[in-house]
C-alpha cells in the first residue's frame, strides 16, 4: 500500500513514517511518500498516476495531510484532490492540533474521510489508518468488479450485435422478453415485430411443426437446462425459403431460449462438400489402384524361389511398399520400406523410392566391362540416403534390402532402421537377421553395414513393417512379435504362400473388425535351391 504524508514539519513527517512502519500489520508492505505542502502533494499524486489494463488511476492508497500549512492549506489541497476524477477515490485523513468544529466541518465538507489529532495516541492513529486502507482496498475491489461486469456486459452485447445467429427468449406465457439483432438479419423482420412465440412460429414457420413442438414441450414440459434441436424450413420477410436450425433450452426460471442458425448456406456447402469428397475419394481409389499395381504378383514362383505377400493400408493409400525383382540371371533383389506418416504424402514418397529402385537400375547393377555386377546392399542404402534427404521431403523411411544369389543361396542384406527380417527354416527354429542401421534421410549420419548368410533349400526370409506387430485390437492389445512368430512357425514346413496366409488369418482373429492405424505389410520369399 502507498501512503502520502503531507506536512510542513519534517520532524512530524518522520514521526508519522516511523509510526506507520512500526504499526503495520505486514511489515515491509507499505511505501511511504512525503510532501511538505499542498502544491508538492498534488505534484506527487500527479506523478503517481499510471495506466493498466483496468484504465488510468493513481497508485496512492491513502493521504495523511496537515490541516494548516503555509501556501496551499490542507482544506484547499483536499478540495483539489476530490475535484480530480483520477484522485477523488483516495481516502484522506486530516491532521489537526485542535478540535475546532469549524475547521472539522470544512474538512469533512471538502471530502475528508477522518481526522486525527497530532497529540493523539499512536495506537488510535494506527487503527484509523488501517481502517482507511481497508476501505480503500474494498473500494478498489468493488470498482474492479464493476469494471469486469461492465466489460462482460459490453462483450456480451457486442457478441449479440455481431453474431450471425438469432437469439430469442420467451416467457412461460409465450411472450418474447428478448430478441437479438441476429433475428432481424436472418428473417428480415425488425426486432419487436412479433410479440409472442406463437405469432413468430405462425408467420415465419407456416409449414412446419415448430408451433406444435413448442406447445408440446413448453411451458413446463422440459426440465431446466435441457437442450434439444431441430431443423425447420421457414420463410423470411421476402417470402424466400430458408432452412434454420433451432436449439431450444429451458432456463431454471421457466423461460425458453431459442438459438436460431440460418443453415441455408451450410446445406448448400454440405452438398458441395459431399461432391468434392466423392471426387476426392475417386482420386484416392485411383491412386490406390496404381499403388496396388506396383506391387509384385501376390504369389509367384520360378525354379529357384517363390514368394507371397500381404498388404493392408491403414487408409486407401499408404506409405509401405515392397518388391521382388530380377538382378540378372543369378540374383534376385527384394526390399520393403515404410515411409513415416500415412496417406497421400507418405504414398508419394514411397512411389518415388519405388521409381528410383525400378528405373535407376544403375544403382542396383553395373553392366560395365560386358558383365553384370550387383551393387552391395549397403551401397544402395547409402545412395538412397543421399537421394531422399528429410530436409527435402519432410519424411524419412526405413528399408530392408536383400540380394539373393539363386545359384549359391548366398543372401546379402542391409537394414536402415526397419524391423529385423526373420529367417525361417522348415523345422520352425526361426532366427532374426539383426543387422541394423540408421533411417533413410539423414544424409550420411552413419555408414550402413551388410551381412551375408547362406540359405538352405526350403528356408524362407520374411520381411514385415512395424504396422504388423504394432497393430492393436479393441482391447488395446498389440499383435506383437510373439503372435507373428507363432503364426509363421505353424506353417514353417509349408509353401511360403501358406506361411503368409497363416499370418493373415491370425491377424483377422486377433483384430476382428478393428481398422489398422498403420500400414501392414508382410512379404515372404522361399529359396528352393539352384536346381529345384
């Protein structure tokens, strides 16, 4: 709290300062200002005027002022304070050396809150000061509440004035007690045209059940606070047909509130949106067909290997893609990649990588010197890492890439952050190929490694995306690696198409009707041997 002491006696100002600090209920919370005469006091008050979010006001909370001073005396200074709109709410305690009735009457007439005698007891003086400060706090709080209420009222009025909705309140008798300007904007009738809700319903909604709905539910038919709504056709002042959605709510006092929205334009927008959505869905379906056409044949085989796959996008199109392709007479390549995110953006990146792997065969094989040299998988991943930087595509992707020598069974593979492929022998004792690397898109953050392994005839290599093991059913359970491994073991000695189908059946039993949240891809390749 800020207190201004006004007295021409420096010694008495020192006495008052000491008393105010000593008797303060919260030491250290009072700021004491001083002035030696009326002119100086007004100057101090003027300097202390400040502005905040609540307006402009003076920061001084109390003035303690001598009644008689040289120059501008206490009465005149008090009158000047009370005449100023920014200062008039500051309580003023006058200090006097006597109880002369005339001076006291003049002080109170000028606006003094209280007075104390200079020879009075300090405890009494401290109590009067505390009472004045308490009154000032209460006054400030009351004015703050008044400002808040005034601001809320103005804000509410502005909302009603500029809102496109119409708001009306009807008493239990059916008489309108309030109509917002939005009513006129919607229907064209000036506010006050309709005295009762019944008249309003009869003229504006002549071909609807609005009047009957209101009669059935109001007054007294709906619990307080209950809300219901319906869309009604109506006629505006120009007898043009419109559609309005009306929200009805019953107030505790029995009044009925109608919140009316003109949805004529929204209905038109809705129809246009449905058309656009239909065209958009057609485009997505076409894109999905294109993406599906890029995948290898679902089941394929030749003398040395055969493969099968399962693909379930979480949306019409997804960010997973995979392929199996020839790399000359003795090698076959296969990969699976998973682009971050879902939908169109991820699908476009996946398509770009597919095109790169399909058409940029110089990345995969080298036909120099009249022969065919297959590029090591780690070099292919390095090239992809530089061709598809995250900073350019705002997407990263994981990929597992393998090259199988169909004559020797030598499998060379490299992995960029993709789930570890599974090696499945006919006896079901599976192993994971745990070669790992960083995701694609970091532009050489870490070198890629590769590993080799020789496949025996009948062994299978299984690749899958994380959407498979992360698939959740309605209970929130994950499909997980355990169910995946159990599924492939159950068909370990069967052709790869049956192994893939076993995983699909287990996925259906686990998930039921639950839609996947991520693309699900599963690719299996079975090595048959060089002379199968």
